[in-house]
C-alpha cells in the first residue's frame, strides 16, 4: 500500500502519514501531467480525505512508472518532492 505524507485537513495534524486506498484518473495538464484523485486515510485520526496529485517537473522522469494503471496505490512511499498535491 502506498503512503502519502501531508497535513490532515480533518484533524489538523502536520506532516502525517496517510494510507492510499484508491486512485481515479481526473485529467491531464500541460500535455504530460496526469492528475489523479486519491482516497487516503489519516493514520492520526483514521478519517478519510481525497487529494488531487500529479507529478511535478522534478518527477517528470518517473512518468512511465507513475502513469501505469494502479501505480499510485502500489507505490511504497510517495516522494513528495516529485509530486504536486492539492486538497
């Protein structure tokens, strides 16, 4: 299961780990940046939230792996410096 480290909008915990349970393709920006909605569960409060994530320009070299079906749920740990994420 993948992990995402971010601030929790539910409990307010900073830089907390989320378990990524599911992903859904949302759109493509700039002709190369696929955006996904990912369903995550906070390890501090056990409440779910949905983040929109995609590769940053620093993560462009990971696109072949990142864009495979189910890849977001299967990554071991998200490297936040290679990703953009929005709530």
